[in-house]
């Protein structure tokens, strides 16, 4: 009985570890020895950084280096360590936060991917968005592949749920998977608002035009979606998400957030049934 609580906490930590574990493969090969070294990274943004940095270092090597020299594990580690000065990511920014910093964002971020300009030839592209949650990044959006064009157009709207977030990463790829550009945007209430704001984001030689608006947790728990369907509790979930234009129905999001905010320490929160009168009142509210 005394071990139940530590076991539960251990299970929660293991689940968090699985979600945060690096899973994107990066392989570095040696032409002379034929050996391949595999690394796992946490996000596409970081993988794109490492690929670019390795290519930069590779181009600075003397001619025929790969044929004349076999890369040992020690040299590979030293080579990777030298990459750090090229990386622009603010590593550990979450761990370095203090009480004076702006609170992390919790709520809904609505992103509209509009278009890209700056191409020199027609190209089919797609956009990937990553968002952080308490220091770990997760892929949240992958747009459709655009038609070949000098100025690809999407006008694609996406809803991203923020949970302890402060950075939005945007990456652009060709339809063949080649990386074309990336950017990291610091999210802040100082410029985000419930109204859409247009942002022109530099991705190297490309410019991504998008619109952003943020609705904080406090607002999402007070409002009910305008498209409140009749019979919410007896309709297929696919129908509800389509009507609300959300990946997850509003009622599920609001209930989970409320449990995490003030019910996580309640004994039997998911086991003991609530009052019938209270449940009827809540159903009527939705």
C-alpha cells in the first residue's frame, strides 16, 4: 500500500521520458571506412541545424580528407563538440527561467499558414511547425504540399494547444524532403492577442507569411464554441471536431485542463463518480 504512490509517480515520469526521448535519426557516414554512426535528436529543427553545421565543417576540411583519414569515435565526438559554436538554439532557456520572466503560455494558438515568397524557380513546399512544452519540443503541424509555384499558397488554418510554451519553430521542406529554411519565434503576450496579427518571417532566403492569434487558458475555459451542436454528448467525435474546427473537441480540452489545474491531487479523481446534479448542470452549460 505504501508503494502505490511512488509507483504511480515513477510511471508518470517514465511516460514523460518516453514522450521527450530523442527519436529523429541523424546518420553520419565515413566514406573511407564505410562505418555509419547513428544519433537520435529531439526535433526536426535541431536535426536541420546539425545537418547544416556538419556540411559547413565538411566544406572547411582540406581536399581529399575523407579518403586520406579514417574518423575515429574520439575524433567524431570532438567534431560534434566543435559544432556547438555554430548552433543558434538557446539551449537550456527553460532551465534558466526565473520568477522575473514572463509566465509560459497556456491556451490556444491559432496559426494560419498563408504563403511563401523568395523562390527563384517553381517549387512544391510544405511547412512544419514545432512547439515547446516545458522545455521539450514536439511537432504539431505539417501543412499539405503546395502546388509547384514561385509563390506557394496555402491559407491553411491550424490550432495548436499551448502547455507551458514559449517558442514556435517553423521549417520549410520541398516535396522531396529537402530542407529549405527555418526560423524560431519567441512567443509572448506582448505581441500575441486574440485578434489575428500578420507576421512575415524570414527563413533564410525565403519569406513565410502567416497569421497568429492567441487565446489564453483563462478565456478558453470561460467561453463556449459558437458552433455548439445539439446533442453534444451523443454525437460521433468526428462530427464534433468537424463542426468546431478543432483537432480535439472543446469540452475535452477544457475538462482536461481543469483537472490538471485543480483536481490532480484529488483522491479518486477518475474513479469516483461526480454528483448527478453537477453533471447535469455542466452538460447544460455546454
